[in-house]
C-alpha cells in the first residue's frame, strides 16, 4: 500500500492497535507517546511514523517481542546511540 493516499492513516491505526494490545495507551497531550505497565514496570514508548523508541527500567521489559504483535511485522531492535 506504499504510496496510497490512505497508507499513513492505516499504518497509524495498525501501530496504535498493536501498542494497545501490549497494554500501552497514548498520553492525553501527545498521541505519539504511549505509557503503560509491562511486567510490573512503567514503560514509555514513542511512535514517530515508522520509527519507535522505548524507555524502560531494564532490557527485558523494553523488549517489544514480549507483546502479542502482528506476525507480519518484523521488529528490528537497536541499542541506543551515545
């Protein structure tokens, strides 16, 4: 669907559904910033078009592969840049 006029809206809706399945909800003032609790730990997740960033107390909690994600989506993880 790349290039289709509806692509950005459909991708945003799809990504939002996946993040909500993980227990994250968008913040009131910034809909691209999600917050929630995973494994008893507070997680902050930023969604910017097709780029993502996560802040969590440890690597295990930050690992998005713990969540029930769409099997058609491949999540490439990278270490933070210094």
